[in-house]
């Protein structure tokens, strides 16, 4: 996501081999582990090079950088696994996962739960540069951290509208799709490009290996904080919920509810904003159709899977309750899962809540369903149980 990537243009995305070679060159590493990522990323590259993708020179540069970033993540993780073999003994106990359609409040709830001094999350820079989390006071002196902060600051300057929708910096706790894409399986790709072959491929995949590697990454990143509880979020956890529960049978799951019409219109707006100028085909009605298909399938997959598990491991949160009472909602989660609610936790969550309300991350957002060729009935029908 470096500044030059965003302004750079390319005449082609390149082949999978070329992008993999570039990742090897830039890291100086060559061990891709078991190669589980390769099948999915090859399908994506084929899609990106097809006429249906309709990529512009800017879009080609962006998408190539995303594929290279996934391959770099695989290489860096393999090296970190080898350098810290003791990560395999780390216990990941009762991790909290936030699930829900995009724009249901998972971002703010994630940040509030993470404010608990006894919690840990995936900071953005550690999803890109996996390693045992170093002490916070040393981050600024890490050249990779500093480079990422500069790139994100440049992104804010270039796309202030996008940052109003989803504010990020390298210290922020982020979604875990960057870990899942180390096996080539992630919904994130379908939210940034028209990928019909990949969508079809992914729909037939078993994600068990993706979540096994996800878990190893948590063991690695949390090596120095083994006593802290993980708090994680990613809407795509709905897609492959059985695989998540196979890797984390004691997972605590928070499901956030909001009117699907608002969610879908907002998700389309986010996809359009994030990819403006990238493609001649991934615009308007194509965004509407692909995002409605992606998220309604994920929603039904989760609802179908949920009943197989102990319902004491789930708590449901309404978006309206979160908006009117953040602190009370976080407390409700603690109570539901039997987690300690101490004065220290309450003070930390209240402080994070104050910052969120007045900080740079305050959301600003305007959009219309019709921009994406969707009607209210169409959306409600797609989510109808």
C-alpha cells in the first residue's frame, strides 16, 4: 500500500510466476511452505488478466501489489515459523471472533473489546510483517513499521473519503483476511475486483487449511503475550464457519445484526470507493450484483452452520444497541462469556469509546442503492430465511 503503488500504473498485471519471483527478490526469501496458497492465487491472476476484469493501468498496479503482498506474507511467515519454533506450543484459548455483514458495527466493537488490557488483536503491521509482537515502545524504530505508517498517511491524504469510511493506521487492530490469504482463500479479493473464476473456485473450497495456518499465525504473533485473549474480526468468517470451529472449537462468537439493505448499500459504496479508477467493469451494477451474491451466500452459510454448535458460545448484538450504548454492549459481551469486567477494563473501554466518537475514525458516508442497480426487495429476498 506504499504511496508509489497507488500512483503507479502498469501495462500488465503479469503472470503468477513473475509476481512470485518479485516477492522472492524483495524479501530475499524463497520458502513458500506447503504451497497451499498457489492454486487460489493462480486463479485470481488468471481472472485479473482476463478482459472481464477490465483493469485500468492503476488497477493493474494495485492488484499486482495485492498478490505480491499475499506472497510476501507467505514467505515472511514461513521464515518466522522457522525462527520461532516455540510458537507451536502457544495455547490459543477461547478466542473471540466478531462476525456480521459489512458495516454492522464490527469495527468499532472490535476496537472497544481490544481496549481491554487483557485482550490482544492483530495490529495491521503484524498482519503484513508477521513476527512475535515486539514491545509497543520499539515499533517506531522498526523500519517496516515506519514505512507502513508513511504509506498509510499518504493514503489518507490521497483518499480522505475512504478513510472516513474505514480509518486505518499501522497500529490499528485490523481484520484477519491477510492471514487467510496466505492459503489463497479470502473474500477480500472479491470486494476489490470482478473475479468470476475465483468466486466459483472459492465456493467449492474447504478452508480447514486456511484456519489451521491462521491459528499458527496467532501462536506466532502472540508468542510474547500468551496470557492475553485474542479478539478477532473478519466478515468472511461467516463464509467458512465450520473451518473456523475446527481450528478453534472453543471460539466465542459475536454476531452483529443490522438491516441488510443498509449493509449492502454501504458495502457497495465501500467497494466503489476503495477501487475508484481501477476498472471499467467493476463499477455500478457489477459491484451491486457481485457484492449481493458474495454477502448473501456468506450470510446463509453462517446461519446454516451455527446450529451445530453450543449456543452458549454465541452472543447476538444489534447495531442499534451498539450505537446507543457502546459501553453497555461491551459489558454485555463480557457477561455473556463470563469474562471479567473490572474497573480497569471499564476505564479502558470508556476511554477507547471517547476517542472513537471524536477521533479521525468517525464515519462519514453517503450512498444510494440505485447507484449499484439494487432494489430493497432484491436485497431483502437475497437475505430471506
